[in-house]
C-alpha cells in the first residue's frame, strides 16, 4: 500500500508539472509558471528519493506522512488544472475587449464634427469655406458632416411666401384676402 501511495503521489506531481508548463502558453507569464513547475519538480524529486530509499533500505513507513503527501499532490494537480479555464476566459475577454476597442476606433474615425466659428452671411446665410468660396448652408454641412437634408417650409415662411394659402384667418373664420402692394 505504501508503494502505491508513493507512486500515485509522484505521478500526480509530474502531471501538475506538465499542466503548469501548459499554462505558460495560456497565460503568457512564463517566469511564474516555470518557478511553480520547478517547485513541483523539486517536490516530485524529493518523493522519488524517498521512494528509492524505501525500496533499498527497509524502514518503518509512516502512513500518515505518505497520505498527507498524496493529498498535497492531488490538491496541487487540481489547483493547476482548475486555474487553466480562468486564463482561457481571461484571454477571450481580452480578445473581445480588443475587438470592441477596434470597433470604437473605427466608428470614431467616421465621425465628422463641425467645430469653431463658421463665417456666415447675415443676409443670404451662405457659409464661407476655407478656400474663400460661399456655399449654401446645406452644401457646406453635407460636405463637412454626414448630415443629409430634406426641405420643407416653416409656418412663418409659408405665410410670407404663400399668403393666399397660409394667410391669417379673418375674424369670421375666413382667410383674409391677399394684400396687394401699392
């Protein structure tokens, strides 16, 4: 029974070493996992020496000592094996974060914002561009942003332009006749 416990403990420690080395690729923290692997290798080496001595020189085995070593080896394998998915999840999260940052940068590159002072004519409302040309408001804004225009007539302008249609209603509910200029 003692030999089975020793061999199982050694195999568990060797398994933990290989799992720890595998985590270098996943986590990228090579120095940390190499140190952990070397620590586990030292423990496995100590177990091998103890096992060799028990085969070559008869001794009175302490079963409690060997069971504690076996439990420690089992917990070591479980800990190293269970931490792998955490690093996998972290890698996926980092890849998703990078993808979202790239999307945000691309979207921000498409945004055009009008800033600063726009020289605008007080009479016709045309805007002067950087080359000194005067453009309609719609043309200037369309060229300097992603805005599109649809045209309509506000009620105030409709009354000025089409008084016969949009004139003020008379007192009796009738529209007032169009005024003629003198």
